[in-house]
C-alpha cells in the first residue's frame, strides 16, 4: 500500500517538474487579472 502511494507521488512530482511550459501558460500565470483565466 505504501509503495503505491510513493510511486504515485513520484509520478506526480515528475509530471509537474518535466511538463512542457508553453508561452500561453506563462502569460496566464503572469497576468495580474487572472480571475478570468481560472477556467470557470
């Protein structure tokens, strides 16, 4: 059970660290008025 949790956590960390960051994502992240960009 613990190995599944550790494996899942490792996969999530690797996905967050190595996912491609596009210019569009960076623009949305740096935009001060980002309430309109939250996907609602």
